[in-house]
C-alpha cells in the first residue's frame, strides 16, 4: 500500500487505497464497534491503518485511533522495562551503597553484617543494615532514531515509534525521532504520545537515506555521547556514494552508528 506511491500518480493512489479499504473490510470494522471489539488488533493491522489514514472518513479515523491505541498500550507494556533497565546502568561491584534496592543487595556482606541480629526461634537474620553495590553511571546520553517510512517498513515504523516513546520517558537519555522517505520529518515533539507520533508518519514513497543522515548529522552535539540508530532496508533512492560518505563521516566524528534492517516480530527483512 505504501509502495504504490512510487509507481502511480496521487489520484490513482487514492483510488487504490480506497479500494483496499473496502477489500480488507477495514471500513466495515471501523464503523461497527461490536466488530471492532471482536477483532484482535496487531502491528500489521496498525501499519495498514496508518497507510490508509489519508483516505479514511473522519468517523472511521477516530475508531482507527482507538485500534492503534490498544496495540500501542500492549506493546508499551512489553517493551518498556528492558531498555529502561539497560539504560539505568549495570552494577558497579567496586562501589558500595548503604541503601540498595533489592536487585543491588550484596547478600554475603549483608548477612555477615547482621549476624548479631540472628533470631534462634525463627532461624532468621533481621537485616537491620543492608549493604549493596553501586551502579555504573549510565553511559548513554543522546539517542537519535532515524526511521525509514517507505511502504515496506510499515511494522518497523510502528515498533520504532513505540520504542522511541519508551526512550523519551527515560530521564537518563535525550531522544530524537526522525522519519524520512524523500523528505525528512522531525517528530521529536510527539514522542510523549506514541499514537499521535504514529499518525504523523506518512507510510510510502521513495527513500533518500543520505538526506536523512544529513539532517541527523546536524542534530549531533556531542559525537562521542551520541548513538544514531538508522532503521531502514537500505534501498537508497538518492545518492548511494554520498550516503556511504556521510555514514563514514558520522562514524569518524565519534558517533556510534547502528543500522537495524527491521524492527518487527519476524526479523527477516528484505534489504540491500
């Protein structure tokens, strides 16, 4: 549904999208609340809804947002904890803390320090004093997510938007969210609301990775404390040589550049 924008004029694209809306029974689903309650929303359905949002009537668009909200809330529950724990920093076993969290307690030292509080009747030690490890300072400072929004990247865009929102809610890092096809859009201001962020995405069209990297390069303030995550299938529609030169320049400046070919359940993308 997204890729048809590469091959047909906009008037034809709208006809095809409206036809898809009918053939996929999405219009019927979005107009009948009882049918909506019976359907199992998933990432692929969200990608379809985002691709078709421009041809949806206002009434169905409101319901589409409800579907997207259900999927986003579920994925947020699944995806939120692992990155937050990773960003919080690993244990620093050389440091000591007198007020550790449960996961940071040094049990051997804590038991030895509290042997005098042994309760023979209960065969239990009362840990009046807890000794734990400190935590290493979170090494991450700035993350830039650069997301290809061409039609083939539909589910990756959904996951990327939610992942970006999770990172944005973590005080230890500063997160920027950039999406691109042949144009570049900075959606950082929408990171507080993943649904609004996803509805700001325009799936489909061509791909100009070099242009997107150039924009992201302008966002870098401290290269050695910046991670740039490019999520793309790498089918470059712009200048391939310039793209590679710019990527090399970013790495040379100290930016950690990570390329993800997909961010989805399948994890088996088609890519260049």
